[in-house]
C-alpha cells in the first residue's frame, strides 16, 4: 500500500511550502482538508492563505519563523474557512524546515541581508474540535493564555528597556513571571574570545556556578553549543539532557531541575552569549512557550547590549574626567581650596569646562577656570589641549595677561589649522564639528602670604567674593574677548586683596544659568546659598583642632565648611530644591558645571582656636576704575549697593551711591589717572560707620563751586557737605584721597517727625 493511501486513510495530507517561489504543493488529501477538490495541486501562497483564518495565518507565520531559526518542528492548529467565512474544520499542521534542500540545514539568506529562503514539508491532519459548522467568531484559537502572554511580553519589554546596567538587567530577568511556566533558575552566559563565562545567575546557591564560570566554547555543554550554532536547545526531561550532554549531566543533576531551555542572545546578527531557563516542574516547550522564551531572549540580549554600552561609556567618562580634572595639589599655608565638576547629562558626560591649580616659579599659585564652546567630544578634546597649554605658559613664569594672550593665539591656531582635522576634507564629519571654537577663561594669580590676587579674564563670569561677615559681592574685573576669537588680543588685569576670612568663588556659566536662569536670577540663587551657608558657619568652629596624636591625610584637605559649600552650590542647581527655583527663561537646557572655592584663613585665629569675644568682621572692598573704562562707574554703584545690602536706612544707601558716583566721575573728568576706591564698614549691625575713599594721582584739591540750575557739574563738595557726617581731603606723596564717613541710622531715626 502506498504512503499516500495510508495517510488518506487516517485523514492526513501532505503539503510542501516553498518560501522562495511563493508556492504551496498539496496532495489530494491535503487539498480536501483545505476545502478544495481532492486532487494534487500546486497553488500560489495567496490562494492557500485565503483558506485559513487570518488570525491563524499570522500565528503560523511566527511559529514557522521560530522553527526555521531553531531548526525544530513547527506545530500549529489552523481553522479552515469556507467562502462564507464559516469554519469547515480544524486541522493540526506539523512541518519541518528544509533549508538548502536538506532537513536541518542552514537557511539561505539573500545577499542584502533580508528574508531567509526555506521550504517546509509536513502533514495536515483533521482534529475533532471544534465542531464543524460553528462560526469563526465562536471558535477563537487565541484564549486567555495568549492574551496573558502578550501582556507579559509588553511588561517585560518595558522593564528591560528601563534597565541601565548589567546588574539591573539580570535583576529584571530574574523577576519575570512567565504565564503558566515560570522558570525558577536562570543564568546568563557571556562570550570573551573563545571562553564562556557566567555573567549572572538566579535561583542557585552561591558558588554553585563554579564549574560553569569559565569554560572553552568547545565544551560539550548546552550553552556552549548554543553560542557555537546560534540555535536554541530545549531539554524537556532529564533523560534528554543526559542523552545529549552526558559529560555535563553530572554537574547539572545536582541542581534538581527537570527541564531546561538554552537560548542564544543575538544582537545585530552576532551571538553575544546564551540564556538558560531551568524548571523544577516539567515543561513541554510547546510552540507558544518557545515563542515566549525566544522573544524574551531577544529583548534580554538587546537590554544587555545597551547596558554594556552604557557601562563602557560610564567607564570612559570616569577615566576622561579623572585624567582631565587635576588634583588641587598640596596644602597651601593660609589658604584652603575646594572644587567640583559636574558634566551635563547625556552622551559621554564630558564637556568643555575645566579648572586647574598651577604652582608658579615665584612661590605663588594660579587658579584657572574655563569653558570651551560646546558639549561634545571635540569640546572635551580642545579643553584638554587648552588646559595643558595654559599650564605650560603659566609654569614658564608669564604674567596673567600674557598667559591668556598666548592661550588665545594657541586656540585660534588649533581651530584654524587643517592638521587639526584628522579626517581631511570633512571626512564624513559635520560642519559644526569642524567649525572654529572659542573658550572663556578666568586666570587668577594668588599670593598666599598677602592674599593679593591678580586677575585676567577672557569673556568669563566675574568672581564672587563672600566677605568674612557673609556679605556676597560680585567682584568686577577688567576683561577681554574669549580665547580663540582674535589671535592677538590684550587682556587687562585687575588686582585686589582677598582679606582674611573671605572666600572667592570662580564658576562657569553652567552654575549660573542651568534651570532657565539668566545672569541676574542665577546670581541671586547662588548668593542666597553663599549667604545662608555663612550664617550656619557663624555658630560653628570650622577649624577644630585635631585630637592629640591624630594624623592628617596627605595632600590638600579643605575645611569641612568649604567642602559643604561646594556641595550646596551644586545641589542648588541639580538637587531636589532646583525644581522650585527655576528661572524665567523657557530654555532649560543643562550645561557643564565647574566651580572653585578659595578661602583665606582668618588672621585672628589658627586651626582649633577661636577668640573669646569675636568682633564683627570689617566689611571692605577695593575697586579701580580706569580712564579708558568710564562705563564701569555703573558697576561701582552696584558694588556699593551690594556692600550695603543690609544697611538700615535705604535713603542713606541712595546718598552713598550718589556721592560715590560723583567722586569717581570727577576723577575721570578732571584728572589723567585712574580712580582707586576703598569702601569699609565697621561695627555692629544698626550702628556701623561707613568710610569711603577715592584716590587719584592729581595734586589739585577740590573746591566749592556755585553751580547754576542748569549746570551739569560742580556739585560734588556740596553733596558731601549735605549728606555725609564727615568728609575731607588727604594729600599724599603723589596725588590725594577724598573721603567721607556716614553713621548708620535706622529708618525711624532718619525721618524726623513733625
């Protein structure tokens, strides 16, 4: 009896599906089961597709693709439809992939990397359920299990997509509860060269992974074979495991599992490892179960790949930051320094901001802070080169203005040189990558013995000074263009003294503007942090003496309050409180942050000692206004207002600002020299005495004038006689000093009652 007759007797037909040609060959019984005349026929794929329920056709596509990938049997239940959309019968299809004309061969892949060509040969057999004649709507092939599977895969994909490290991916994989057949033992294997090792596992005793932690890929072990072949291995019973992998069975037997699935972890066509799911209860690994496991393995592979890339980027970022951000050097007598660098979020988290501390040949030291335009890899590379150049120029003994002039010439030449682009003419790089870049920079040369600071500024924000009593002032300094815009640029310098107990803050614009702030609102936010920290320090002994015999850490150690202040400044921008202090601008882009704090220790006490009756520190500031910078008079007025921010009577503050403006203007108008202003407030709050001096190089003394109503000058002496409590002129060796004094009054005392 022929095979065809035997199969027809048991209502079983044969069919062949050629994916390459798009045809399906049916024998007579298979044609009958599909509702066609009972005779052999070759039909186009579309004609056969019309005989199946659309849902079932989509289902069998997934099952077939899984079987082709794994080289296993594809089994499915299919509903056969008539022309009226009613179910004629339900059949079970069992097919085997026949790639390259031989069972179990490797599928043929088109040269473009597209779909795989294969043939399926199998049987179609009628099954008893559901009953013929029922409508398709009343015989759904998909039930609650399938809906649960889809929900599970959606949740698993979301959880794995949110994992950011290998440990998180493994934790998510261990917590997955698959519908109906959850494994209780998991292991993820990784490949390094020709070795296979365990990346992580769950459900096994600690140390149980020892025999599998490092093995050659040639080992007769399921995970090794999966990596070699790229095909999954399902072992439903211990007998299957023992028969296929007798050498590995004694090692696996002690874990008391009865079913195992080993699946390849494939990303972009490359097998990066294997995933093992082990079960204490028998698992048959039906097509639906294998489909779930395969989908989870694909998501797991992609999540692990993302985690590996993210961890590599973090490692690279950490290395770059450590190599580019210098140590602050050894301890400096009388000075303390703290610094922070916070990269912007995203990418390699390495940008163009930097700071540096440079020992100088003169026994002084320099503090440098800067910001190269951009937040990309090129900005980081230019920053590294520029930082080295500035350090080299400073170490040669050049003055601050010369250091910045040379650095500007260096950066301009670096950005304009064709050799700076290793890719030649564009080389696939965009125009922004090759465009010229500039950098802002602030260079401060410090004399630790006297506290003298000499500042040169290239388009960078001015430093801020927190005085010993907690008052915070923006310290205006002369400046020039950012580095790299014009090769030969002059940078004027500003000299002032950091008094004992004062702290200077240098920062990049990221600390000011992050969070939608402009310069004004950003400085207001930072000023509040600086002042509140000063009030906390007023009741603390920040320089406690070490216990007898206690050692100190090697290198520079900043006092606790300075390190705390650095953290508070960063938290004000990036911490939880930053969400309540957003600025007025709609653009909330983040920027790199660099901040350096320099504190000069108080002269009246050393570490661990405090005066018995501490007096309120003197509030003092010194400013110079050059003949060529008359516009800085507005900055002087602002400085005086900040100096007197807590003065009791606002009208007195207005009077002081008016007199100072008149004095400085007179110097610039009637002399050929610069104006040097010294302002000093002494005493307790509410009873302070303010003294302001303006010195110049002219010997001509001021004298009273009688200005007319329309005169624009000649009122300086009259104003001081009317508004100051005392004023005078002190001749000096070269030039003179005009001064006035004012006693603080409360608002009630200042306003007479009539």
